[in-house]
C-alpha cells in the first residue's frame, strides 16, 4: 500500500520514475529517460522510498530568486506573485486555483533572496512550471526595472587610495 502502479517514486539509491508493475517477486520502475529499473521486492521492503503521489499527487514547487538590495521589496513581491498566478493559470500542470506566495529569507552577499512557492498537479509538471516561471519572471523584471544581481567583488589594493587622491 506504500506504492501502487502509476505512482512516481524515488528510491534512496537515487532511481526514480513511475511504478509500472508490482509482482510477487519484483517491482518495475520506468525512469524519465524511458529506461526500466527492476527492483527485487526484498530490497524494496527495506528501502527508503519517497512516493510523490502519496497522499496526493499535487506538490509544492519551490523556486529560489534573488533581487538587488536597491529593490522595492513590496513591488518585487507584487510582480512576482502576478507572474506566478499567470503561470499557474496558463501552464499545463499548474494548479490554477492556487495562490502563489513568496517568503524572503536571506540577506546574501549581493542580493536579498526569497523562495517563490507554486503548485504542480504532479511531480513531472514541476519542470515545465519552473521553466516557464523563470522565463516569464526574467522578462517581467526587465520590464519593471527589477535587477537580478550577479556576484561582484570590490577590491581595494593597498596604496590605491593615495594614488586616487592625487
């Protein structure tokens, strides 16, 4: 009852995919690249298994984002949620009634970082949702003048300050 044919699972050994068949002797899993993994049930019984379809198929999709310290965080939140709602409504596999939200969490070296929480109908839908969300968010941030910074370092060399004063 922990896994059923059709469930998407990940084994502690790293294999993941759709359960195709469970027989008395082994369980067959079809991985995303379309190859099959046959796992003896004796090994499966003692393995740690993540079942992405249990208790339900829907799952949270977390996307990490960072914006410049100069950003208006209220505007960033509003724009990001608007893009998230658009993705939830228009991208296949998105949960259209889900209200995306963000949580700021880190003052990083060069950005203020946050997590965007979206929702997918099932495990494999998260890839297209993330893909479309990142593309659309990048475009919208450019339109809104919101900067996604990249790592920079300022180096002061000894003696440079004296030369600059001359």
